[in-house]
C-alpha cells in the first residue's frame, strides 16, 4: 500500500481482488486502520455480497477505532440477512462503547439465543461478563462465566471463565464448586498459564471442603 502511494498508482479492477484479500487479512489481524483504508480503496470495484461485506467491515473498523455512533448507524442495514451474526456482534461492541448498559445486556442475551453456534457468541458472553465486572456486579459476572463453561467448555474464553468461576466460588465459601471449576480448567487446558493457580487453589479448596 505504501509503495503504491509513493508511485501515485491508482487501484483498478485488475488488482481489486488482491486488495480485497489484503483488506480481509488485515481485518482478521485486527489492524483496523489499515483494513479500513484497504476496504475503502476496493469498495467501488466490488458488487453484491462482496459490496455488503465491505461496507459492513468498514463500519466494524470504525467501531473498533472508537467511532461508535457512526459505526453503529452504518451497521444497521446488515443486522438481518447473511451477515447478521457478525453485524450484530459489531453493533453490540458499539452499544457497549456508547455505555448503553441496559441495551448492551439485553442485546447480548438476544444474540446468544439467536446465534448460539456463531463464532462470536462466546465472545459476546465474555464481553458481557467483563461489563458486569466493570460495573461491580460480580455475582452476575459469575453467572455468565459459568454459562460460558457450560456452553463452550473448551472455547476461547473457557480458561478465563474457569478461573473466575472457581475464584468466586472459593471466596463465597463454596469450596466444592471451586474445586470442580479449578480441576476442570486444569484438565481441559493442561498448558494454560492459569494452571499453577488452578492446582494451588484446587488443593486449598479440597482442604477447606474436607474441614467443613
């Protein structure tokens, strides 16, 4: 991209497919600014499904870059249809960024029920749990972490959920539950960075449970 800019070369249809592939790669790598620029360069050369995806991804990049209101409004046309799960995920991110707490909770719940098998569903729950923690609603965050473990026991956020659910249970004196969560984490993720903590607190929980 920089080389083309220096040579003052305009993108044309011949290179549009390569530019689109580049935009997709940057987007998946969460390089939001670069992907947005690349999508913007290619948008006049794409049509139909590609055109909608490009427009949706530009709005998603805007949201990720902190332009929550603009991105949210641009995302609305894609909330239903073939791009619905991804569009609703980014829309949720914008709602959270705008600090619309009640709407974020309601939409998160709706997303998980509507798209339970979506690759974004687990992240929606993880983000909801994080929002509860920020708002000092730890009991509600714990419920979401346990839901993550039940729905996605070996998913992307299950390690964090096993630690959070176990630690909350330990602090509440529910030592048998804490032991279960710590042991499940250690068994499912033997190479996790949480493993030393799981094993240590599992032993403490077992001791505490035996003393009761």
